[in-house]
């Protein structure tokens, strides 16, 4: 099962199109895919009450908890977000902060452990677009994605990032990004079905 999370508040924009190509590639390779639009869900941000430090559960009862159960059961999670003010969108950051109860389960209470062996075949990908053609424009997103995939027990595999959208006039004007996303989705599912670990890990 491949789950795509769209973190852009703009429907069918550059980043969602990139996600769609990844999911199309994954589906064509035999994967079962599902796309979730974070801006259509209702969830407040983490309140930092730390109740989860005792219970391992979040006191908020909304769309997020069921979705996290789904992500934990997935083989592959592909997260997409445009760059907003040199970072990921509010929708995605708020969603990621709500995973704090899972961080507690894995790293404090030890009540739900995903082994290193399991983690090797569970894959997380990050797709992003930015308006500017600037080397460091995606830099702040990578540590957040690494933490997110680590909390959920996925290996952070190399995804697709495409800058310079302003110059290209949007993702359809980019020479390689959409095709790269399709090929990355195809390869992800082929390797998952063959039981191969992710060799091309994200280094940033
Ligand atoms: C509020 C806002 C902030 C943005 N901040 C940046 C930025 O800091 N750097 C950048 O390169 N592009 C920035 N952009 C441009 C978007 O990253 C770019 O247009 C992206 O492709 C939009 O993706 P979408 O169509 O999926 O929403 C910003 C756009 C918006 C709306």
C-alpha cells in the first residue's frame, strides 16, 4: 500500500501534480495507492500537553489518529509539500507535530517498535517544488522529513525536488520532474514487491 500525502493548500498545483505522477508510477507497477489531501482534513496542531508521555496516545480525537494508523500499516509513504517561506507548509508541519505520541511510543515508552529489519523495506519519499532557483531552498525541509520518517519507521529514500517554478511557469514546464516522479514511484513499488531495501537513501 502506497499512501500519498498532499501538503499544499493549493489543489492540483505543482506539488500535487508531482505527487500524482509518483502515484501513477506506483499504481502502474502494481501498487495499491491512495492520496490524502491534508487541507481537506480537520485537525488542530499539537498543544504540547504531553499527556501522551504517560499514555502513548493523543488526547485529541479527530481525523489525524486514524490516518496515522493507516500510515503505520503502509509499505510506502510519499509526502509532498511546496516550499513556503523557506520551509514546508503549515498543513504538513501541523500534521507532523501530531505524530508526537508515536515518537513517545517508539522512543520513550517502547510500546510500539518497528525493527531495523522492517524499516529497511518500509519507504518514505519527499516531493517538493519551490518558486526560486536557489541551492538551499529545500534545506530546512530535509531534517523535518527525516524526523518524520524515523518516527514512523520508514527509510528516507531519495525523492524529487524541483525549484525554479517561477521561471518554468509551473511544473509542466519543468524538463524532468514529472517523469522523475513517475519513475521513482514505479521503482519504489517494483522494489517493494521484490523485497529489496531502498538503496538510494536521502543523504540530506
Ligand atoms: C505563501 C507562499 C510562500 C512561498 N515561499 C517561497 C519560498 O520561500 N521560496 C520559494 O522558492 N518559493 C516560495 N513560494 C513559491 C512556491 O513554493 C511555488 O510556487 C510552488 O511550486 C507552489 O506549489 P503548489 O502549486 O503545489 O502550491 C511560496 C509560495 C507561497 C504561496
